[in-house]
C-alpha cells in the first residue's frame, strides 16, 4: 500500500482510479470471507442436526476463523484507504491537458466494472445465504426439530444484497461524474461518494457483527 511504502505520487486520475479498484478488491475479498463464514455456520448447523459432530465442529471453527478477522479488517482497510488517498493528494497536480486522455476514459470504465463485479458478487452471496436459510427451515420441519442458529441468522443475506445494490448505484454515479469531470479537464476525486460508501460499509459491518454476537449468546 502506498502509504506504507512511501511511494512518490502525483494527483493523476488514473492513479486515483487504480487506488479505488485496489480497495474495492480488498473489500470484496473481505466480504466474500465473511459470507463464506456465514455459509460455514449454516453447514455446521446442518451437520450437527444430521449427527455429524466432527464436521459440525469443523465448520464452526471455520466460521470463527473467516468471519471475525474479516470484520475487523474491514475497518483497518477503510482507514488505510483514507491514508493512501491523503498521500496522493500531497503530490503535485498534473496539467489539464493530461486529464483528457483516452486511457483515462478506459481507466474509468475498468473502475466502473470493478464496482459492478463487486456488487454482483455480493448480491449473489446474499441470495446463497437466504436460500440456505430457507433450506434449513424446511429441513427443520422435515426432521421435526429446531435447527439452532438457523432462525437467528436469517436476514444476513438481505444485508449482502443491500450492500451489493449500493455498490451498483454508487459505482454508476461515480462513473458518470468521472466522465463529466474528465470531459471538463478538471478531474477531482469524489470524496462525498467515498464517504457515503464508507458510512454504508461501517453500518453494514456493525450490523453483521451485532447479529452474529446476538446469535452466539
């Protein structure tokens, strides 16, 4: 990361967009880890209900390993993004003629596609989690037993879907504003959108943590 490496920098649109894509990749990885942990928790419930204790304990441990470190890292990565953004801001600005460049438009498209990929991936994970909850409910009826954690974990898939939709909306607005600024030859980062996305990430991560803690008690 640039802040840790102390790399030389300049206020150039492609550098900002590369930073944006990099951190979108980090957030996607972390939420995939959280989602995988939540699916592991459901698998633990399933195997324990089917009396496969070893597999149940394995997936319970996998849930703990994947979920809590990823939740903590969401905040760390978010703070590091702010530091890296400030580090770029300290660099000298480029000339206006360097902003109107076909490669910058292509960089904007790649950044928009990164937002879209992240959003679609999160929505897909949300549907998987919700489908698994429905499966556990039906299995609970068939086995005439209550599957522990199945009901308490319901609704987490919706959170992933909401975050995915937020990615699509913010990514689309960011792309439109970026192209407009590049056309004008006066590109600046959209700190308001970054801040809005940060607030959404913070709220969703806290909500997930609270839901997990309530179920674990």
